[in-house]
C-alpha cells in the first residue's frame, strides 16, 4: 500500500508490503497526467528503486522488530520534491521479484499499488513581465510580454489574456478588449509578415518554461495606452500598462555644409536635426559624394544615419583613414553636427588641385530627400 504525507513543498511516500514473497526491490513511479497513471506500464522508468537495505522490518501491528524472522511486513519512505504545478503528481509502486538463474526463475512484477495523487498549485498570481510596445510603422504597434502561463488547459481551467486600449475621448478603457482569448487559442508566431491585427501569438517555450506573447494593433491617436490582463485558472490576475507617443515620419533635414583643405586631405562638416536612433519606419540613408568638373560622381560615404559613430570631431585631424563622425545629439530639435575627413583626397602634385562639387544627400524612410552641395 502507498500512502502520502506532505511537508514543506515535498511529498513523503510510505510504501508497505508483506514479507512473503520477498521482492528484490520496489519501484516508485511518477507521472504528471492522469491517463498515464492508469497502469505502471505507461508510467515510464521508475522515479526511485528501493532495495532490501532501505526497508524497515515490522510486525503485524506495524511495530519495528529486530530481525527479519520476527517481521510480517516491510516498509520504506521516500521524499520527492514538489515544484508548484497546475497539474497533479501521480504515484504508484510495484515490487520486482528475485531472479533465480539456477532454478530457471525469471523475476516478475507484482500487481500495481493504489494510485496516490498530489497537488501543489502555484501560490501567487500569474507571471507577466518584460512588457513593451514597439511602433513598427506610421500607425502600427507591436505589443510583447513574457509569461510562464501554460498554453494547454489545466484540470482547473485555462489561462486568459485581455488587452484593452484607453479611449482618450471618454477618458476610460474601452468596454470591449481588442484581444480577449484563452491561451489555448493563441497561435504560433509566424513572424511580422504573417501576423494580423488584434490576434495573440506565442513563441516556443524556453527551458525555464517562459515564452513570449505578441500582438499587433492599429494606432489611431497621437499616443497610446494599453492594459494587459492575464488571468489564471483560479481567477487570479496580473495587470500591466504600456503607453507611449506615436512617432511620425520626419522630413529629412540638412544645413550648414562647410569644407576645408589640409595638405592632401579634405575636411567637411554639416548639420542635421533628424533622429540618431533607429526609426520605426526605416532608415535615414546618408550619401556623400564628389562630382569632379569633367567626370562622373564618386561615392565617398554611404551609411544609415543612426549608424554614424559618435566622436570628437577635433580628432578627425589625427585620423589615419577616411572617417565620418557625429557629435552627441543635445535634443530632439537641436541640430546634430557631423564631420568627416577624406584622406589623400587631393592629388600629390605641385598644385594639388581637385575641383568639383561636394554633395550631401539624406533620404528619409518614405523616400523624401534633402540635399546640400558646395563647390570645392
């Protein structure tokens, strides 16, 4: 017979069995699903094997005795840690006989013990963390969060997610949620190209049991506020808020192009008010070229604006190679200064003259263009 006592997040199993016929060992088996516990044949390998040395000798009244001759039954204990779980733990025991190769006896197995069921439910509300809203277009928001909530239905019910926007006109959350779904109905994340608005997607689960959830929404205001509510099968809930300002496409901006010559090197500088962080709409592309008087244009630099390295422009005087830098940006409306040196730009001749036009071109994500040129 298998009995159970619980203490401090563990299960102490007590297995009692008669003296005769004496087994070689007793196996304890554990599974997490009830259908697998119907028979020991579907419970997999044993959790624990108890040999003769672990057994207590008891008389018929359950009192300990000194010798096996006085015993009428055996008993042993085994303690198994129980991590919190939405699914019960199921245990059974089975005795394994003794092989007698001389007599040609092969060990068999006893009938299975009674089934012991143990529950150790999580004690707190569901985990909801790392929530973030990312604008991915002029009117589109990607909302993400992480949780260890289960996709499958538990014996007590299912996890549910509700994502509700704030209505700035009525100064309250909307009556209907844009997403209101059980996690069993969420879909595997197909990537940005395959997602549709107002649907919940999930990633593959990580080794720690946590996965990422994601949903896309269309934006209709110049700011946003969303409430995420995750409810577990016991109706305990965790809520998080995500808010932000809707960014708009910036027009490309250039000003203040200047240049100077130092021996064979060309130095130039200009300013731009455009953002120096990645835009949700795409990249600002910076192209710098030189067009000689009697030849075609030569590309000097081409890069995304947010990829230009920050540095002290005065250090360009000592640069060993052609370099493009920008100063740290002081504010969103303050122009940021850019500077560059093109090494060995001027020919090594008695005159060192190279005439033409220096061109700066900045292309916004929507295709709008700003240009600056100067004769050098």
